[in-house]
C-alpha cells in the first residue's frame, strides 16, 4: 500500500528534526569547551555571556579577530596554571 502524502510529510519532518538535533549537538560541543576556558580565565562563577562580550570588546580594541584574541587569552592562563602546577610538583619530590 502506498504511503499517503501526510505520512511522507511526517517522515520528512522527523528526518529533518533528527538532522537539526545532530547539527545542534555538533555545534554545542566546541562551545562547551569555550565555556570551560572562560571559567578558567574569569573564575568558576563567571557570567559566560558577559565574558564573551568582554573578550569581543578587548579584541575590537586591540584590533585582532575575536577567536585569535580568545585563544591568546586562554592559552596564557593555561600556561600559567601549568607553570604553577609544575612548581608545586618540584617542591614536593
């Protein structure tokens, strides 16, 4: 028996919905990593939206792309924590 038009439309809508959910999940994963980096830089209870705006404003003032500025900021803080952890390890052999 042939599918009716409404069944075909419903099936396409389900496929599109599943596709949209997959795309959303794929795009959210990198932003979670970005949120973690922001929390490292600004603290555990940082307002992520305010921090994003601050980073964008800093990038505009400095005259670089926002993504490049973000990576520079978070790389520096990550290197700082690695240095601190290494010094603590050296103190306790």
